C-alpha cells in the first residue's frame, strides 16, 4: 500500500495538478541525470571540480569545460545503459510514480531516442507490476513533445528544460518547470521545487474532486 498523495503541506501560488492528465519528462525530472553525469565525469575522466550549480545551461557544452568527445561518451552511457551507469531517481520520484501507477496510467514523454533503456530502468526502480501502467514515449527531439502530449490526452506536463515548457505553454498546455540549476531565470512559468510539491498538488486535486462530488 502506497502512502496517499500529500495534501497537507502548503505550497502557495500553484494550481492543483490532475494526476490522470499530467505527463513527465524523464531526465532531470524523474532521473537525477546531473548526479550521474558529474559522478561519471569524475570517476572515469578525472573531472572532479564541477558541481551541479556549474551547469547553468541545458546545453552543457555551453557552460562546462569538457571536450565534446567526452560529453558524447558520458551521455551515450547514460542514454543506452542507465542501469550500468548507476542512474538514480530524483528524491521522492519513485514513491509518487508507484502511487500514480496504482491509480492508473502514467505517461513519460522523453527526448531520448529509445524507450527500452528507460523502461528497463523504471522496472528496476518501480517494479514490474507498476510498470505495466507506465507508458514511455521516446520522441527523440525536445521540440517535438507537444503532439505526443496531446495524443496522450494530457493537460499538464513537467519538464526541466525551460525552452520546452515555454513552447508548450504557448500552445495552451499547462507546463511546469522542474527546478534545476540550468533553468533558473525569468521564464515566468510555474516552477516545482521537487516531488514533494508535485505530490501535494496531486493531492489537492484529488481532495477538490472528492469535495465537489454530489
């Protein structure tokens, strides 16, 4: 039995999220890709003087003094072998996904080119029973998520790439930015501090829906 969605703590200023119509990005939202990237850079390439706050741009080649060939090697490892790379979940992500998966389908829309490594990672993290209710759409392009979000009949979407969220918001999708060092700035969109806040906003919606029933 999973814990109920957190409706107790107050997060002012953000509207509730419908858990049945909210989709998620994978890297930087569900998976702590930055931690794995920095750990591999240190352990395998001796680049140990970089911190998460140094990643000030989503395009890491613009902000980190790392050779392009090294960046490609690290990202290929994370993309195609996330389990071997030791990719970890963001704090609280798995508990919320498991709770959502017990209630219905969960949709992940990722710019990764292949869904299978993500599906394998999720099965390892969440368990097979939950993963039967998790749909992974690997679209291969950060700028091509809108049509997949609409096809999945989602109203809201959570992503760590501010540019993606801005484009989705312009098309009428409730886009929320998952707070990371590389998306700090004046994007003007709702920002989520982490999975505790996401859980709270889901809980608010569930509470309101029950209260509105005759």
